């Protein structure tokens, strides 16, 4: 089963095309790939947005040895996001300033 995350909403079993990106023509669709045997909680924050209170731009769960497709076209025009993966065993991984306009996947694992 493929899971597609669009602006914070998880859609299971969706086969339709993800909503088109912003008019700037940049593709902000990224696969979050979990290559471990442990499920992870994924979250992303717009790195270009400032302020004390920051809501996640995207979040979801990625099963062990699976991936989650995320469309970061949130209307802000931002390309840079801080990504975080929290594993059930207490470990975590981060990618600060991940460029969603030029990268197509973030592989989390050994």
C-alpha cells in the first residue's frame, strides 16, 4: 500500500495524482524512505518561517522498510524544510535545511 501525505493529511491507498505544485514550476514532492526495521514518526518544519510557535508543515508515520510520499507545496513558496524522524527505540535522525525543490527523497537508515 502506498501512502501519500498532502499538507498534513494521510491518505491510505490513494492512487490519484498529488495536487500540482506552486506556479513557480518547482516540484516539492519528496519520498521519506525508512530503510530500518523500526517504524518512525516523521515531522517537517518550514525552515524559512520564523517565530516562536511553529506548527509542523507535515507529519506522519513511516512503517519499517517502507516510504511515505510528501508534497511540500504548502503555498508558502518555501523550498527549505527541517526534517526529523523519531524511532520507537528512542533514536532520531534530522536533516536541517533539506531542499524539497531539488531533492526527491530522504533516506533514513543505516
